[in-house]
């Protein structure tokens, strides 16, 4: 196990370096000049020169990258070019909101995807199977922003059941926080639940074809016992590891959802930073997201080995 973790970490290091280069390089391709925006309407040449020197924008790109990476390795993601606040502070404020939304969405996805996947696999070729596949295809095809707008119109505007937008911290009002999270979490969870349903169905079909399942059926065990106790236990091994990767998709998919529902989270932070040409914030947010994906990949690998006895013995 330790060798596996060390191997994955060693593979992750060059991946992070390449990702950091891409983040830094693509950021420079954004249109506009943040220094001119910071200089104000007068755009005094001396002020512009001072700002470029302050943020190392007067140096060659390789030097800028080296200085930026040096700060990153020391835990300093820089300061916002617009507000002057440390990027780490902004991320620490916004990330918990997105994590709350992602966790809520993950619960909804599990509640939708795994039961539908089990039903579909257990009734392969029947109406239930076709219906579950249609739902899964619909969930993967409908854009998040369109579903979000539709829910706002129906649930909030027409039926007045839930708030249309905004965010309330659980520490302020737990019930109101739950109400503001239901719709955006469902938007995220629906798409993920559709993917999870397909993974669950595929894993269950593979297990249901095995010899020990046929033996269990031949012994006269109840169908529910065979499916839920014997088949599901082994089918969950790849599903659990896939969940770690799909959780990363939730964090990425929160960008549009947070914009639609006006949730002040990680996604809204990066969108606002792009529009404001706030290089430091964009670089910091994207880098944290990339690191999160790599950590989740590592976690998925470790979980797969922990849950699969054959791999542990190997």
C-alpha cells in the first residue's frame, strides 16, 4: 500500500508541474491588461510602471513563472489585483460554500444513481431498465444552467416553495441554509446521478454474470438477497472509487450552478476573477482545483486497493 501511494505521488509531481505551466501560460492569453484597469482612468505612465514592477509583470514570462511558483511552494498564492486581499483568504472563504454544495449534490446523486442502477441491472431488457436508461440519458444531456433556470421558474416563481437564489450559512440558520441548497444541489446531483447510474448498472451486470451468483440462485436464495447482499457488495468496489473522481466533477460543475443561483462559492469567485482580469485569483483557484483532482485520483486508487482483496494480496 505504501509503495502504491509513493508511486502515485511521484507520478503526481510532474503532473502538477505541467498543470501549473498550463495555468500560468493560458492565463496570460486572456484579453486585456489588468494593470491598465488598476491604473484608473488617468493611466499615469509612472503608476503603470510601478504596478508592473510590483507584480513582476515587467519581467520575462519564465521569470514571472519562477517567482510565482516560488511563492506557491511557500503557501503564498499572491494577492488579488482588484482588492489586494490574499488569494488564500478568498479561497478559504469561498471553498467551504462550494464543498457544502458539492457534498449535498453527492448525497442526491447517490440517492438517485445507485438505486436506479441496481433496478436497471436486475431488470435488464425490461421496461424498468429502459426507463432508467432514458432518465440517465436525460440527466447527462440537460445542461445544468437550463435545469437551474427551469427549477427557479417552477419551484420559486410559480409555486413559491424555495428561495430562487442566495446563500445562508448553516451557522446562521440551518433550515434556511438547507432550503437555499436544495435546488442547486439537485441540479448538480442530477447530472452526477445519471453518470453514477450508468456505472452502477455496468458494475452490477458484470457481477450478476459471475459463477457464484448463478450458484446462489441455484441454491434457491431469494432474488433480493442475491442482488443486494451478494452482487451489490462486490459491485460497489468500482462504484466507490468512481465516486471519488465524480466528486471532482461536482466541484468543477459548480461554476455555472453557482452563477445561476447566485451562490458566493468557489465557482463564482473564479468567474468574477476572469471578468475582472484578476490573474492572481484565477491562477490560485484553478491551481487548487487541479490539486484537488489529483488528490481525488490518488484517493480513488487507494480506495480501490483497500476494497479489493485481490489487489491487496498482489
